C-alpha cells in the first residue's frame, strides 16, 4: 500500500477534504480528522473506535502499532510498506465512519 492509494480511497468517501495539520497531512470529514500523514509519508495514523483498534492490533501486528498521545492510546500507526491494501482501506473506512456525523454514516451504509 502507498500514500497515493490511501489518498484516493480517503477522498472517495463522502465529504472528505485533505488539509495540513501542523507538519502532517490530514483527511477530514466535516472538519473532524480521521487519518493523519506524518512528514515521512511511510506511515499513516488512523483514528478508529477502541473495539476496532483492539481488533487491528490482534489481527495485524506486522503493520499496526498503538498510537499514543499523553500516554493514552488514541489510534493506530500503520506501516504502509508492509500493509495490504484491503486492510488499510478497511481501517480508513472504519475511521471515516467513526468520525463522520451519524446521519452521514447511515446514509453511506443505506
């Protein structure tokens, strides 16, 4: 998986914009960040619900790490070079659903 593929998928989701976030890039839905891209562009940070984080840690230890902020786990750090595209697109979609307004998420699923 590479950043161009992540970008294409993220921007295909409803109401997504790509904007800078300090030194990082970010993908947002109605202003809420669901993925950030560190400057090295070899990883992405994905912000999913706790249940999805725990499942990802268990299923994909070869390319998923805990992302912490102030000692608290807040998301996933995904190493793109070793991650299969299907797994990354699933995680990005889960993050979008987690951050999107509920009505928008329901409309996409319906």
